[in-house]
């Protein structure tokens, strides 16, 4: 009698089923991390906005704000919006975060949702002086929200006096 070499249909189906199950588990794991990756990218965007605001303040020799007041809510298809403004409210630039990535007001300690830089690039408090900007009001936290609950968060800190930015 001749021996057949190969797999039976049952063996093939079991192999395909197991491969599909493993793929499903891997895809689910990757998909659950996408919001975390978005928040990490958005905190880099916030860092660049702050550096640009500081640079504009030095270049223009005036106070420039990084305004986070529109970063508390989604704006259309985008997440929060951060604006770089002059003291009179003129918008120099605006940047959108990913959808559902917003300023976390309970974890952020900046005053009035604004970070202001003077002509030397030093951060100012809400009264316009550098002395009041300290370690109690210098943290910005961006969170990815699922409903009203933050799922993933990233923070950065603006250093008093120098205005340098460090990630936490």
C-alpha cells in the first residue's frame, strides 16, 4: 500500500486556528497601546510648542504665551489645541493634539492654563513676574481620555528661571 505524505485537513485546520488565535492576541495587545503612543507623541509636540514660544519671546523681546485653554476639550476631529500668542491675544501659531489627547487639569499645575515667557526666555507666573514661577506651578500633563477618565498620561516640567523643559 502506498503511504501518503502530507497533512490531513484536520491538522491543517487546527494549525490555522492556533495561528489565528495567536495573531488575534498580538493585534489586541498592539491596539491597546496606540493611545499610549499618541500621548507620547503629543507630549513631544507640547515640548516643541513651549520651545517655540520661548524662542519667539527672546527673538521678539516681548512676552509670549503658550495658551492651553483650548486644550481642555476636543476640537472637531482633533484633540486639544495649543496656541502661541502675544500679550494682546494675537495668535502666532496653533497646534492640535491627537483626538482625545487633552490637557489634564487635575495633574497640571500651570496657572490659568497659560505658560508665559519674558524677553529673556524666563517663565512668568500669572502676575507677570519670574519670581512667582516655581516648582509648584510648572507641570503640564497631557492625557488620553476614554470618556471622562484619563487612560494614559505624560508630563513635562518647565524649570523656573531658565525656562528649560524636562520630561518626567
